[in-house]
């Protein structure tokens, strides 16, 4: 950059000997050298520009890459609350758009601070050498332009923020349209989605326009200011040359330097304006980066040791929002070598219990223990290593069925994957596809049926072969036959393991060793099916309303069908 700036200043300075020799009418030879010199200087300037642009682009791209990596790393360390409070597209805009905005802003800053400032300094030196008084006249007008430009900044900044928000909304609409296309079509939502999209697009267009006109208005301002400066210089200069008899070379060199200084001067003046969009992006990135990492992976905590696998809740209270308790001094024991079923009305807190065991959230009060160790005092990764989880809403990743099952265990062999799929009663339907285990599941498993997705999720959990199994309604989307098969697999798995299963289906409930009725964030009843029926309490009532008085609880193996 300094080579380029030096070359520019030198070429302005050379106007003086060029003009003076021309006026002298002699030095044609000198002029030839000067011509060659100017040509050379421009080549040097071009090469220097090429060099710094390559370096700058690479530096900028590396910054984008490192910001993206850092942001993602930070995302991984956030807890559920962080994610539940945001729309995924908001984070996408931050990760994608904002990072490159930062790069662009940085490049503008570096170019201005480097090339433009250096060039300007060089040219100002030339001006001072040629005519100090004229230089003073020209320079005194500069602050005026700077002041006028700074007033535009606030407007540009606001528009930049709006355009980011609008872009996030566009992404959000596209994402929800793609993922919810069945609902969009079935409910004839095309018109309202179109309106949402149009509003977002219009908002982005409007704010980008506003940003552009804010930035463009800097041109008339700086042109006006420059016009005044150049006019004053020409007036004073021609007086000096024609009346006071100064040499014309200095004058022309001065004007040359002044004209050349205009571009970099203008760029520096609007620097603040041009980086507003990037600064807004940077601010959003730091908003995410400054959210403290919630899931600190303290390395000094001991690993969880599972000997039996007894899970106990001691007076656990928890709420998602203040003043809205979800769990209220809950006490619960899940015995090893057995299956504990959590049953109860929707919204009672069953999924929350399953989430707390995995430390997705932190209880406000009370303790959760596994074999006597408080789960808050053990290494988080070691805790989750010991747990196999099937969530209520099955999630599949991009890729094939094999990829999705293999997520359960790093380095799983083909045999292990097939075994897990067999246990989950998934092998047969998988082999029914022409591509078998290589069948693509589509985005979030869109190419599979609900029951198939569920069995893949179960296979993934089986493959993990963990001592604690948490199943949130694992058989909700299965037909009775598949349910029975999965049930059989669960049954064989329970030995040497602790299983907690959130259940709505008769078959699953009846086959559990113990049943825990969760209502309003408390375990209101605990016992075996027979005990609870005899007790004629909440479970009895629940059972009667769910399955009817007549439903005979048939232990696994017979054909119990709920209606
Ligand atoms: N992320 C969240 N933020 C705020 N409230 C939540 C959140 N998740 C759940 N809740 C609330 O907590 C309560 C318990 O929810 P939970 O998912 O544990 O119920 P559940 O017993 O699993 O119900 P279901 O049988 O319908 O799955 C509900 O009132 C629910 O609205
Ligand atoms: Mg639930």
C-alpha cells in the first residue's frame, strides 16, 4: 500500500518538472525520461495494488472463516434455553451474512487506513512542498465535509439493522414453507405465506435502498466541498502565476495533487458510512458471542460412574419461566434392571423430567442423582455418554438410514448397525427399499413414514448400548404389531439397564415394572399396574378414561389391543 501511495504522490510531484520544461521549450530529452518515469510509476502502482488486494482478500476470508468457526463453537456450548428463545434463521443470518459483512467492513477500513490515508498524506506533502499557502486553503475546507457526512451515519445504521432483520425473516419464511409444505398446502396458506414473504422482501428492499441513498448522498456533499476547495485554489493560484509571477509547474503539480487527493479523501470521509452495515453485523455476532457459554465443559469434574444405574429425584423443582412451576418438589426413583413408565396428562412434565436427567436444563431446587452422584457434579459428556435417548419428536439428520443409525456410536460396525435395526424392528422395512441402508432419509426424515422414522431413532439409541435408556413415547407412531416388536426388544434390553419410558400406550404402560403418575409436576402415585389399579386412585381414573374400564391389561406376549 505504501508503495502504491508513494507512486501516486510521485506522479503528482513530477507534473512540476514536466510543465516547467515544456514552458522552457528546451528539455525535450528530459521530458522523455519523465514520460517513461510516469509510465513506470503507474506499473509499480498497479503491481502494488494487486499485491495488497490478494493479501487483503485472503486475510478477510480467513477472518470470516474464523468468525464462523467461533460462532458455531459457541452455539454448541449453549443450552436449550438459548435455542428455544431464538429462531434458527436468526442464527443463520448471523453465521452467514454478518460474518461476511464484518469482512467487507474490515477490508474497507484496512484499505482506507492503508492506501487512502498513505496516498492522501503523500499528496498533501506534495501540495505543501509546491505551495504551503495554497495547501492551507485547500485543507481548511476538509473538516466541513467530514462533519456533514457524519450526520448521515445514524440513518444508515438503522437501515442496516432493518435489512438484517428482514433477511432473517426471508430465510425463516423459506424454511417454514419447505418444512411445513404439507400444512401450507393443506390449509391453503400460500396466500398468507406469500404476503409474509412479500412483506419481508419489501422491508429488505426498502432498508437497502435507504442505506444506499444515505451512502450516495455523501457524493454531492463531498463534491460540493471539493468544488469549493478547487475553485479557491485555482483563483489563488492563477493570481500567483499570472500576477505575482510564480512558476506554473508548481501550480499544476499542486492542482494535480489536489485532484488526485480527492478520491482517497472522499473514501476516508465516507469510511464511517460504508462500514455501518459491517459494524451492525459485527454487533450481532458479538451479541451471540457475548452470551456466556451455558454448558461449560469443566474438565475438573469427575466422570459419572454407573454401577447399578439407580436414578433418583430429590425434591426437584423446575420452571421454564418464572412464576410458572413445571416440576414441584418432585420425588422419583427409577430402579436399575427395570422399566419405569411415566404416565399422566399432557403438559404434566414428563418430557421435562427426561430433559433434566440429561442436564438440558438445571433444576431450580433439589437434586437428581445417578447411583448417588449428583448429576450437576459430574462431567457433562460422561453423563450423556451413559444415556441413550429417543425424543418425543424424532429428529433425523441429512444422509442415509445407515448414517442416522450410526450416529448412536462412533465407529459402529455394519453388523452392530444391522443388529440395532433388527432390535428396533426396522431391518425389514429398510431392506424393503431398493437402496437398503443407503436410502436417503430426506430433510428431517421427510422421505420416511412417521413410524419408520421412530424405529430408526430407536435403533440409534439401541446402538449406543448405554446403561440408561430414556424413551419419550417411543412407540407413539407405531402400529400394534411394530409396537409389540419394539416392546420385545425393550424388554430384552432392560436387564442390566435402567429404562425410563414416557408412555401413553397401554401396551407400554402395562409392561413396565413400575408406573409413576406425573400430574402438575409431582409424582402423585407410584407402583405396579396391579397395585395402582387396586388403589383406585389417580392411575385408576386415568386408566379408565384412557382405555375404558373394560380394557383388560394383558401382560406382554398376549394380544392386548387398546381401542
Ligand atoms: N421450552 C419450554 N419453554 C417454556 N415452557 C415449556 C417448554 N417446554 C415445555 N414447557 C411447558 O412445561 C410444561 C411441561 O411440559 P412437558 O413437555 O414436560 O409435558 P409432558 O408431560 O411431556 O406432556 P406431553 O405428554 O404432552 O408430551 C408444559 O406446560 C409446557 O407448556
Ligand atoms: Mg412430552
